C-alpha cells in the first residue's frame, strides 16, 4: 500500500502563541487544505488544494503562500529532525490537519522523540486514535463551509480554544458545551478575534468570571508567525 503523502504548506520553529501552551517552543507543521471557510481566517492561503500550487522540494513551499509539497510521514519527520532539532514539540496545524489520517505521521514523529500537539476546528477526525499528546479543538461553529463539529473529537479535546467577536460567540460556546460531553479536565480558552479591542475586553471579563483562560495570539504581539 502506498504511504500517505501529506500536503505541507509550511514548517518552522516558533513559540506557540495561542492557548494553554503559549510560550512553549514548537516546530509548527502547517498542512494545506481547509473547507471550513471561517470569515476571520488569517491563513486563507491554506484553503486550496489546487494542484497548480503543488511544488517540490519542500523548501519551495515554505512561507505564507498557497504553495504546498506532498511528503510522506517519514520525509516530514526526517526534515524536522534534520532542521529543527531544538523544540520537543511538533504542532500540527493548518488549514484543517485532521482531514488527513495523522496516525502514520504521529508514529514517525514519536519515533524521533517528539511530542505532538494538534490544532483542529473539530470538524474532522483524522487524528483520532493517533495517540497525540495534546489536542486543541478550536470549534468553528456554523461556518460558511457547513462542516459540523464532531462529538467524538470534542470529547477528546484537552483544550477548547474559542474565537470570540461578540457575546453571541460566548452563547454559541455555552450551547456547544451543554449539548456535548467533554473531558472533566478540559481547559477552556477564549481568544479575541484579530486582536480586536472590544472582543478582548469581553474575553477578559468572561474568563475572570468563569475561571477560564485568555488566549491573546502572542505571536502577533511579537510580530512573528
Ligand atoms: S478552520 Fe482554521 S484554517 Fe480553516 S478557515 Fe477556519 S481558521 Fe481558517
């Protein structure tokens, strides 16, 4: 059977800027392709899998562009091991990385000693049973792509990181939590949309009132990716 080839959009060492692991050094691995279509998405270049943007080698894809290179799990793990040996973690993000079967990738990264974190919209299941070390679900509720939040994915989340623009977004999260089972230990972060001041004030008030956590996209304040 042919090995899965993952469309890699970008791969670079950084400091996690969002959620519970803010400040932790990680190698960010961004996979191409997303059909969720969030209006506020700040990585729109990762949406399309048009073959016109497929390139080789991987170095031709790197950077914030729609280009991607298709690599096996072994090739990706080899690239990270050779070029980015410092961080203990690999952060798999997108696009929507869970649209792919992430089990082979997890096997290869784990074999090289990395811990694996995932950021997913909650609308795809490719990470289930991959034994990832940290799963952050940023639930994209009622987005134009029409993708539903998967109950099993939400139940497996270590962290729920919710993007907030208005009080309606808090209400939508409350309804999601009321309608689904989540881990007792799940950590909930509110993240103001696009550094918006009103949204930041709303998130701040809400996390203090509820004992949740604020996620402020540290990388944007630092001017890094
Ligand atoms: S799920 Fe993520 S990558 Fe996809 S549209 Fe939404 S914010 Fe963008």
